[in-house]
C-alpha cells in the first residue's frame, strides 16, 4: 500500500529514520511567522477548551438542566454555519492578517466579558448563550483567514507537515483545555478559568500582529479577480472541482454515517457496565489517537497520492468504528476508538493540504469557510442519526452499521470518481 502512495526515492534523498516516524518540525524551523502562529494558536486553543468546559459547568450550576447545557452547542452551531461561509468570503476580500487580528481581539474581549459577568455576580444563562454565539462568530471569521495564510507562509512540500502540526494544536486544546478547566474551576472558580483564557489569547494576538500583510491574490481566475468576493462564487467554484468536492464528501461519510460520540454515555453503561468516568474515557480515546497521529506523522510528508490516502484513512475510520461497535471489553473499545482518531488526523492532513495547494489564493478563504460548515455541521447530523438508529434498533446496530455504511459509501465514491485516487501532490489540481 505504501508503495502505491509514495514515489520511489534514492537512499540519499530519504529522510532520517526519526523524521519518518515523528512529526516533521521543518515548518517550525524554517518560518518564524508560522512558528509564532502555531504557538499562539496552540496556547489559545487550550484556553478556549478551558472556557468551553467552564461555560458548560456554569450553565448547569445555574439551571440544573442537561438540556440547557446541550443548547450551548446549538448556540455555537448556527453562527458557525452562517458566518463560516461569510467569513470565507470576507477572507478573500480584505487583508487576512487584519481580519485574523480583529477576530482574535474580539475573542479576547469576549473572554474578558465573561470575567466581568462572573465578578459582577450576574447569573443569567441567556447572557452566557449570547457570549458563546459571539465567540462562534469570531471563530468563523478567524479560521478561514488563518487557514488561508498557511499556504502563503510555507512552500507546498511543507503543507502536510504543517497541517499535521495544526492537528496537534486543536487536539491538544480539546484534551488539555477541559482537564485544566475542570481543575481551575474546582480550585479558584469560573472567573479564574475565564481570566486565564483571556491571557492565553494574547499569544494569538501577538502572532497575528507580527505577520506581514496578507492581501488575497486576485490575479488567479475570474472569480478571484472580483473586487468583492461572493459566497456563491465559492460554491460555484467548488461545483466545478471534483477533487475538492470529494474531500468534503468523504469527510461527511465519516462524520455523518460513523460518528458514535452521542452514544458514548449509553454504551458506557450498557456495554461496559461503567459510569461517567467510563464515558470520559470513551470521549478522550479518539482525541488521544488523533494527537498520537499528529505526533507520529513524519511519514505523511512522503505521501504523494493524497486522494488515495484520504480514501484509505476514511475507510480506516469506518472500519475502526464498526469494530468498536462489536467490542464488549473496555480496553479493546478504547484501542479502536484511538485508531479511529489517528485515521481522522491522517484524513484531515491531506484534505487540508489539497484545499491549500489546489485552490487559487483568491478563493482559499471561501473554500475554508465551506470546510468550517462541514466540520461544524457534519458531527451534529451524525449525532442525530446515531441517536435515532439507536432508539429505533439498538446502539450496537447504530455504531457497527454506521461504520460499515461509511466504508461502503467511500467505496461508492471511489468508484464514481476514480480520478480522485490518482490525485498527485506533485501536480495539484482541484
């Protein structure tokens, strides 16, 4: 399989064994701008993870309602979907550095606002919902701008390594942030968690401040030449680019058909006889696998057949989820969830690389906006589907059947668009 994904290289050109195993740090070494951006994002992601948990705990303290806690996700989903598309269009119109700086500053102000609300003793859950929604707006504006910058800061051959490093940023935030948030809220209260989050945003602000101007290159393609970027232009562009569409289709196969996270509380009790701690382990396992996938990502830089790698990774995700649905031993289930997380990292790295390398600079923001919508909306649809099937049939059928459906759907897509498997990073095309 490896030989079909990579090109044969002379022994003298092959990287050292360590470079083939561990994450490739070349982007951090060669680009000071990328290094500052990566470090700033990593620190701020941890802070955001702390705030996300703290808000959930505070909403539950105020309401005593699990439904009220669940509404937090809805309050962030709608702005992410709406402003994800709009933010991508804005990122293709204005200086991306200024957009990233303004949206990061907005997130900083909102974190300070949470501190002020808590210090003032205001106990209105609606106010917390409003802050969460505005934070989602800032993220939806910031993410396309930040993602579009990467291809301008690094050469094409370093993009897979950079995306693997970026995956470690988000995964570290998802793992470390909530753990620290729980400890800090327990020791010093909500205001401390929100305050630390505000401080961590200064790292992201500093990184954005040091970047050069990042005006979109409007010289590539008629759509990119427009003075005002249109969301519809981005969607029409995507409609004419089968390789890019496939990156979204394959991700939807995984996130909608084979996403068991909504069932973790149920399977923790029914399958493993566990409790909330068992649920926590099930939630953490895919994230830990994703983090390890980033740590041991040095070999990804040698892959040239990015389309084939995406198909293989998504099929591996579905297979791991399907087998997880058959397990009734906790340690074995955790292993397969971790394998699914590692496969997801591999898929994400190559899908992001294709979006960055095969899209004209003047269109990158809008395509990254579509990416946000898929990433935000896909798992929510997956939660609904998994919960519905589990109620109608059983959790086992929902999980294993979903994994099998994911693999089958990927196979159908690969047969329908066979050129995707032949996509070559040396000659990127959309």
